């Protein structure tokens, strides 16, 4: 296994990781920002108000995008397993 193969494999792993996690994290960021803005405007400082909308929004995104996320991870895993003889043989 050459250095280029390792770098390429690590690059693909990081790319899949970012693509899979970005939708959920961005929704959590925007919902958290909206709730914080709402709390600042209304001066309502309830701790559960920050967590519950974020959790619900993240679950909604996960339910909606789970097939796409699963396909991305399965394609990456399938690619690694089919290329395994090439990695071991070099």
C-alpha cells in the first residue's frame, strides 16, 4: 500500500464524513441560531427551549435524508471492500 493510496483513502473517508454530517449539523446550527435570536428578543431564558427544537429538527433531517446518507456510507464501504485486494497486494 503506497502513500498515495493511503492519502486517497483518507481523503475519501473525510469527504464522506463531511457530506453525511453536514446536513444534520447545519440544521442544528440554524435552529439554534433562530432559537437564540428568539430568546434574545423575548428575554425568555428557558434551557429546554434550546435543546428540544434542535433535537426535533435533527431527527426530521435524519428521517428525511437517512436513505441518502446510508447509500453514501454503503458506497464508500463497498468501494473499500472491492479495492481490498489491491490495497493488500501492493
